[in-house]
C-alpha cells in the first residue's frame, strides 16, 4: 500500500503494463503528470518517514531518494532557519 499522497502501486503497474501504442494522448499526458507528481512527492518525503512498502515501491519504480531530510528542511538550512547541530 502506498503512503498518503503517493500514487498507488496498482495504478503504476497498470500504466506500465499497458503498451504505449494502445494509450490515447490523454492517457500519455495523465501518466506523465501522475509520474512527475509522485516523483516530487518521493523527493519531498524523507526516507525515514516512508513505510517499508513505500521504500520498496520507490526502489522498483526508480523513484527512490536517498536523502534523510526533506527538501523543505534543506531549504531551511540554506537560509539559516534549519536545525543547529
């Protein structure tokens, strides 16, 4: 089961299994938008907050990020608002 806000594994699988030649232009655009949104969500979510199932799903879909901190936390660090260690 995918984490909240992420594309379900069954949606990913059905989009991948259907040949591109059988997809309409609308389906191609939808797949692209959903894939980009899911990739962004993967990047924004720290690895430590992902469920084991989501980590495995990201690995199989080449959507894995190896950062331990979210993009928001990194942005805060850049402008000096992040955690001090």
